[in-house]
């Protein structure tokens, strides 16, 4: 495998980014220390000497004692305050960048914990989101290439929702390239639904998915696992963590190697299987030089190789052929990516009022891709689909830096948690695309694999693009009388986009103001109704007929809901009603059919329910339930095309799922104590295949199951998804059928020491 190296250009940008981060920290530190010293002298008699451990449920100061109350000092232990066990998370930093209890967040958010990922034996990233409301995954069927296809509240979120550790990794390549994730390296996954630009800058209407990386912990973490499954799946993985006695220096190493065939098979061949190979390694170290300072360094390398491209072309009449004919060729198709990143997180607690954090990541991906584009059926031979071989060389770099100051204080009866921050996000993408001539076609009725494919050698695209964004944001979470919580946020962004295509150069400058306001009321029994308003924006590439750049899309959402977390329990129930509008959507120019105008509009409204609960903690402990229901009406409300007043393709009206899991360890029977069973059901409604809504793909229902046995340091687990092997079609768009994921059975043996 290739070692992690940063090219010369990337090194210069990395040095500049680090220099900028040092300057930001220095300026903030000087100003804060000056203020903190004077504040501590003035309030020295009032400062309590006690220290408290950070937990998910923080204790607020007495708001009635003084106008400005100094909070007790904080001792940070090995676990972060949003560390979770079981299926239910108590808090999240994704929505507000502060450690906030989930019931106090005035927006829909779901958390998939590490425990849930392990219980369901999640093998790829989109599989982790199968039981999450408001999220549609695998819209293009089985995906062996690593692309994370998902829709959120009816909007495509393939790259726009891609975040990790609170920083964007939503960089988009110019053809195939996009950053991918292996779920084994994740501690949890936070799904924030609805516009979220106020905290993160440019983004689409549906929301974001924040991947939280495994990082060092003061508790020992040592596990090795072996995995085998159908399609000759073989995987070896390890998660190793160490710490010194004082807990001031901690190290963690997460790694895996995967070698498997896939369900994509070429007909009429002796060796019909396709492969997927992956290597992942992620070292990290945390150093706590003082009780108030934490520095974490993280790096990772992810190499991915596959020759599986699951495009199944339709017959000339649009029907599905009797054979599962593939557009590709096993000897030519290639999706090869080398991805790497380096990041750091610094937190310093100056005193009981001020905390500063800085997060940084530089990420890169080199990609080599070979595939085919369909040209059309041959006039002389109607069953022969002509195709063109293409080959691309792509590079994608992204550098993100976020610095913010958190302030906690009281003004009379109101407690404030304030945030002031600035972030910088720059993406560089390059592409060289080559097309082939004399590419042989494929006969839909009698395909031949493999065929000799001439190497594409005609340069068709030579392009580079740079997107440079800087944003400033402010937030105040105001708590009054321990019951009322008002969240106010505002942000200003400036985005400069430069695109070079051969000898042409285009530049576009965009700016946007976005905001969020939310109000929550906390009842003493754990019920929390809320109402909120949020905005987002997303720049668009291209120009209209007058050579004016397209305005960014703008999104606005009204949401009301209720959350319920029983006091002292391990359950969370949520209900959300939303009305979301996206404007400036591109649609056909009525005066020029080859150009577009940014006057379209899409509306999305609906309801989402979610339950994550330990159902009978007193009668039957360890009985866990996951449930979700989604109803959404998504409509094109303004358009110059045939999709006016129609539903966008690939978007279902209804989705529902349920998962029940039980561990027998509380029954008191020795040989049953390590046994656990679980099962789930997923339903996805029908979707439209065309803009006119004249054709649909049927709904489908799938069943999953798991069986495990835990004995001392050993854990054995068998997981099956789509256990009855429903041969369903996910969608039929663009002249292709996209087949759903077949039955997958995986056995895992884990040793913990």
C-alpha cells in the first residue's frame, strides 16, 4: 500500500493553514488571558475550589445569585462528555458545537452509537443509516465502489452532507471523486436534519451527517476481530488503545484489511465475480499537558479498489432484460482511490467562563477510474448497446480550519452559553478525462465478457476548480428559569469559486447571511416541545444565457416537534413536523432550451418519528428497541420544465423501520447469559423513475437478523441483512436498473484483551 505523503502544493497550503491557526490561537489567547486575569482577581473570593467531572448532564449555576456567576472548575477525564453506551445518546456537539443534551436541541437529530453499529454488524457507511428517519439510503441500489448515496428529507446529500468530527469533508470531485468512510473507524454517527449552514457554512437543504472518529481514551481498548461472510468476504480488524497511569498521554490505533467478492456478476463468463479490496489504518494520540488543555492528533489512510460497477441497462423498449446484463467489463472497469488525512483538535479551558477550541484537517484523495458511458442502441443491430470507454485521473484536496471561543456566564436570571467562531474551508479539485474510440458494444440478449477494450487516449476534459470559503458565526444558548431555552445563531459566509477548463477561466464570488432560531421548553418529566427556523445556502456552478453566474440555492425550514427522555431512563422518543423550501433551483430557460435559469423551487414537508428505548427496564432489562417512521411530500413548486408540480425522482413518500434486540444476561441462567438475539424490518415506499411521474419503482420490505454469544473475552456474532433474499429493484433511472442489496450473511469472531 502507498504511504501517506502530501504533494508539494498541498504541503505549502498545509503550512499556510497551520500558520493561520497559530495566529488565530495566539490572538485569542492574549485577549482572553488578559480578560481572564482581571476577572479572576475581581472575583477571586467567589471562585469555588471544587472540581467536577464533565458528564452528559451538566449542572447549571444558580442564576439568581448574581449578575455574572462563575462556574466551578472542570476536570476532563478520558471519556468525552458525549461518549455513549447502549443505543441512546444523551448529548451531541453536532448541532451547536457545544456539548448540548439532545432534548435541548431545537432541531431533529439522530445518533447511531458504536454499540448499535456493532449490534447490527454494519459493513458499510450507508448501512449504518438504514434505521434512521428522514434518510433514504442506497437509492442507486447495491453500491460496491464506496460512494455514500443518500437523500435527506427528499434532497440528494451524496457529498453535501459529508462531515467528520464537526468539519466538512463534503468536497466534490469533478467527475467520480468524493471522500469515503469506513464505519469501523467511527465512534458514532450524528444525523442532523434540515438546513445547517449557520454552524458549517455552505450546505444543502436536507441536513448533514457528522461522522465522529474513534479517538484515544483513558479506558483500555484492545480488540482483534476476524470476519467471514458470503461472497467470500474476509476481513481482519483491530482496535488497540493504550494510556499512561496519569491519563495524560493516550494512543489508539484502528486498522482493517478487507478482501471480498461482490454480488455484481457478469453473465456468460467462467469467472463472473467482481472484487472489493480495502485497507484502512488510523493512528491517533491525545496529550493533556495540563488539566485544562487537551491536544489530539489524528491521521488515517484508506485505500479502496474494486472492478464492480452496478449499471444494468434496460432493453430498447425500457423493460428489464432476462439476463442481468452489465454495462461494464470485468477487465476494464476500475475504481481505485488512495485517501488520507491529518487532523488535530485543541481545547483549552482558561477558567470557568472561557473555553477555546480549534479543529483542523487536511484531506486528499487520488483517484484512477475506468468505466463506460452508454451511447445508445445501434440502428443496424437493435439489441446492441453502443458504449464509450472513459478513463479519468482525479485529485481532490480539502483543508478545513475552525476556531471558536465558548463563553458561559449569567446575566440576571438568564444563563448564557455563547459561541463566537471563524472557519475556513478550501477545496482544490483537478480532472483529466480521456475517451476511447472504437469501443465494442454490448449485446443485451447475448453479452460477451470480457472484450478487448482500447485504452482511452483522447483528452476530453482538463479542468481544475478551487472553492475558497471563509465564515464567521455567533451563537447564544439562553436558559431562563431552568425550563426555557432560546437558541439564536447567525453567520456570514463568503465563497470564491474559480474554475479552469482547458484555456478558459471562470470566477464566481458568492456571499450569504444565514440564521437559526429555536425555542425549547423543558418539563420536569422529561418532555421537551420545541419550535425552530433554520436556513442554508449552496453555491451553483455555471452561467445563464446572459453570462451571469447562477445565484446560490437558498433553503429555509420551519420545524415544530417534541422530544421525550424519561428521567433516569435510557430512552429517547422524538416527533418532528417540518416545512422546508429550497429556492433558486436550476430549471430550463424558456428562451433557450440549452441553457438554465435559477428560478426553480422545491418544497418538502412531512413528519418524522423515532424511538430508541430500553422497553422494560424493570421487568425485562436489556430489551432494546429502535423504531422510525417518515412521511414526506416533496414537490417541484416552480419550474419551466415537465417536472412542475411533480415529485422528484428517487424520493419515497413513506419509510418505516423497527429493530428489537434482547440480551439474556439478566435471566440468571449461566449458559444463557452471553446469548443475544435481534431482528429488524425495513420498508421503503415506491419512487418515481422520471420527471413526468409516469413510471414508478415498487416499494419493498426487507428483514434483518442477528445472533451473538458473549463469553469472557470472546464475542461471536452472526448477522444477516435481507435475510429472505428479496430480489428487489431500488430504482430505474437514466436507462439503467439499479438492483438492491442481496442477502448478506457475516460471521464475526472478536477477542478482547
